[in-house]
C-alpha cells in the first residue's frame, strides 16, 4: 500500500490565542472616535476571557476610519491590554501599496500581528493574491492571518493558493469565513496554518475538525461560553461542546442575522452597559427599536442578559 501522510493532531497552540473578538470601534454620538471607550471595552473583553483582540477589522468599521484613527486605536488598545492579550490589526484593503503601509503603520503602533483580508471588488486572479499577500508579509516582522471571506471580497482564496502561501514564514494562520469545510480540511491536512473560524455559526464545525480557535463577533457578549466550547472540544467532550453551540443559537442569530454585525454588537454592548453609545458611521445605521427588542430576546434566550 502507498504510504499515507501523518494525521495532524488538533492544534491547541497559536501565537494569537484561541478566543479572539473582532472588536467594534466606539464612537461618540457625533461620530468622532471615542478612544477612552475603546480602552474600556478592550479591558472588559479581556476580563471576559479573550486572549486576543482584532482591531480595525470590518466589525471595527475600518472602511470608515482614517489611517490616523486606525493608529490611535491600535495604540490605545495596546496600552490598555497589550500586556494581557495579543493585538491583531486589520490592515487589508484592495490596494497592495496601501495595505503594506497600513501593516507597517500597525507594527510601529504596537500591534502583535496583522489580519489581511482578500482584496475586494477588483477580483484579482490567484497569482495576484499570492503576490499581494506575499508583499504584505514581507513588509513587516509581524505574523499574518489571511482572511478568506468571499462573501465580501468576491473571490475565495483557493486551496492551492493557501498551501503555497503557507510556505512564507510570517503567514501563519487563516480566518475562515468561506464556509467550505472540505477546502479547510484539505489545507489543514497539507499545512501547519492555524485555523480560525471567522463565522460565528461555524465555530464548532471548525473546532471539531482541527481549528485552533475563533475570531468572533458574538464573542463580544459570549467569550466565556466560547472558551468553554473550545475546552470541551479539547477534552473530547463533543456533547458538551454541542450543547454550548446550541445554547448560543439565539444570541448568534440576534447579533449576526438581524442586520449587520457591528450594528448589533454595539447595541448588545449598550444593553450590557459596556458602551454608552451605539453610534456607527454611515453607511451603517443604528439598530431600530424593533431590532433592539429582537436582540434582547436573543440574548435572554441564550442566558447572556
């Protein structure tokens, strides 16, 4: 019989941690950046069990924050909790030169790593993705997480592309919001990339097949529950992990499936008294009263409020 490749064990290690939240960016009612609220939120999230925070991502409304504001956020969060968790900065754009500059800016501001989304809208070929991600990884000494989210970017990162990119010493993880679990299996079989669920509804599925952790949005309000889910998977307690997964269904639906996640995350944090204002920047708009009622119902049903 032909020799078989070794089975890769479930990863329980990562430079970034295992429970990470894609943190919202707090704004004042006039839409200006609220650095003090960002520091307070970061401290609360770490107290809730987050081992890492992703700032300046989509949930952080990075498309509507300036480069200077992105630096201010990284510095503030790093100063507040950088000794207790990893700080990952979203730097991805659809312009390689701008992404490279944002990565260098994040490194100077004190980030521990960068999250690099697939270039969106211009839909480059796979060779273009390889050149883009390689240029960003070459630009700093920081570890890189590739963010595969074709629902927003318009194109997936192909299996062969991920395998080739895994050879770069600073490309060490994937945030998977693609929902192609067989493709994830193929890449995990062939590489040592740390695999993070990037879609809250997929967390258990990725963990069960070898994912190291999650970069979540519902984790704004459910980090302890997700930490227990990961511990249950590590212990081989599938039934326990399934129960946590099912208990969180109302909360995930409330945060992710009523309207855009940043909108509902901010509304949820106001419900919990962590944020004073649910302000978002256009083109996002604040949750309606009816949406807030549905949000509260979901949080209550999951035992979070």
